[in-house]
C-alpha cells in the first residue's frame, strides 16, 4: 500500500508502507532503546498513529532534527526493516547505492527524495498553512 503525507490539499509521496514502518522501527530500536515513543513521542506516537495537530508541529520538527542527527551517526547495517520480526530484510537486501553512507541517507521516497527532507518540507507547509500533518494511504 502506498503512503504519503497530506497537508490540506498538498501531497508528499513516501512510497510503500513497509518503508515507512522501517523508518519508525529503526528509530524505536536504535534511538529509543526499543521503547516506542519514549524519546520522540510526537513522531513515534502522534505521527505514527496518523496525525500531528497544529499545536505540536514545533515538537515534531525538533524531534525530527534530533532523529536526523542521530541517524547520521549510525551505519546502514543498523537498519531495522521490521521491529516485529528482526530477521526481515528489505526486498533489495544489501544492494544499495554507494551514496547511502548512514541511516539518515538510507530512506528514500519512491520518487527519489530523502524521506527526512520530505518530512521537513511537509512540516513547513503545515506550519505555513496552520494545518495538521497527516499520514495518508492511497
């Protein structure tokens, strides 16, 4: 199932839901000591459940900056594809671009953009429009 971020009538493509779940799984496992939402509650609870309200956009932006910084320190072999089954691997296995040097580079949307950049862009649009940020599937 394809997913993206929605801000009013603006759509930000992510790709397959498994990729987004891997992003959340990697954060929970590596950055939150396997305790989902313990360090980044706005992203890992509110956004993961589908929606960040306008009054929490500043928190999601701050959390995302910390996540970007911390993922940039982790090598790609720390990737978690599915926190519920740690043996699962991405469909492409270890066949990845040489441009991917760490986990902040790893997550790329189906249209070729860095997922973290797309998230920041959607957050900024939500702040500009004073709207909530929503994960949506198509």
